[in-house]
């Protein structure tokens, strides 16, 4: 005999109302029907739930445990019913998003906050990769969306451009390159270049499109490590401005005067499969991300060097 969730509901109403008679009125049932349902529950459990010697409907010690666990079951069942209703209204159960770790996470977090405030039932998972690792993770996990720094057009994908952003070539103010004017490429080869591993192939030191390609290269796992290495004067490299805003303002890090240009602009892309359209939550998330990234423009850079992207 399976546990009757309806009996747990009756049990809870009896506890809340304080008697079988009041519970019967609340449930719009005959008192004998309420008593019978409780008796069946006790027979199924092999124990007495209520103390029949008391005037009021009082739980036995074991009954209190059953009632407490029953409440959790009822709450979980209610959530299942709510989720089923919402999914029936077009909400997808899950939404997976992969982003390039060189992009600012704040716009995505703000979008997630709005989704949470709207009580969207879809389970959203965000994963971070770097360079080619973003597309690899996107394909391996059959994710719903990805935010990429660089995008190669494909007939199987739909790409929506986000706000154009900028990268900056920097070093510590103590670094030998910091005080030099019109730095040539050959000069850069004399110093350690700091860069990030491509997470699609961490054992092979795959070159980023803006890596200078010298022999003295130090690969790091993430931008926080790279920032610390830059601050120590270990080398030079490209950094997201949103991560080094304070250091640029204070002069701890300086923009290098490289002849080939110390800044580059690119357009991040929000990408999803063309043969697997976004669901209701995916469409809302995509709109929110585009809206939040629209607030992240290069005009912010000229004001406070705050929203640059690697």
C-alpha cells in the first residue's frame, strides 16, 4: 500500500483546526470520513498518530514526527504541481548558458536577478570557459546559449551582437615597458607576456588572436591570477578594463604605448542554435542580457575605464 498524500493533507488540517470535527467542516467532509482516512494512515504506518485518550486531537510523539515529515512532502508536492503548471504554460525546465570568462559577469548577474525576482521557474545554469573552450563546452553540453568574445558565423547558429567593447594592453608602473614611448614589437619579445589558457585545450598553448607570439609567455588559468601577476611586474598583457579600473585610475597599472595599438575593439555575440529555438525563459534571458550589455558601452571607458572587455 502506497502512502496516501491526501491522508497527510487531512492530518495537517486536523492539527491546524485542533479537532476532527472542525477539520471535517474545513474539508467539507463527514467526520466519519475524516476519522476513516486517519485510521487507514495509522494502519499503513503501523502506529498511532493521534492520542485517543486526549480531549483534543493531540499527536503522539511518533505522530509529531510523521506530521513534520508529511508537511515537507505536501510542500514538495505543491511545488511539483506549481512547476508542472508553469511548464505547461511554456516554461522550459532548464536553461544552460556558457560565457567567456573575459566578458564581464555583472550584466549576466543582473539579468539573473531579474529572472529570480519574476519567479521564473526554469532552472538556470551558468558556466565559464575561455576562448575556444566556450564553443567546445556549448557543443558538448548541448547548452542553450553562449556569450562569446570571438564568433565564426555558422548556418546552424543564430548570433546577436552586443555592445562593442575594448581591450587594453597594460603592465605594472614598475615594469620596464611602462616608461617607454612608441614600443616596437621586437621590444615586447624581450619581456614575459601574460596570457590565459584556452580552456578547450589546456595542455596545448593555443594562441589567442591578439597574443604576440614571443618565446617568453606565461599562461595563467584566469584573469584574477593574471591581474596579480601584472601587479607583481611579472610581465605585460591584455586585461579587461572592468577588472583593472581602480588600478588604472591609481596608476598601479599603466597603458603601454605600443606602436601597433594598445586598444582594440570587438563585438561580443549572444549565440544559440538555429534548430533549437529558445524557450520562454531563454527569450526573456536573451532580452535581459542584451539590455544589460547595452548599458556597458565604450563611453563608460572614457569616463571611468570601467566596462572594457578582454
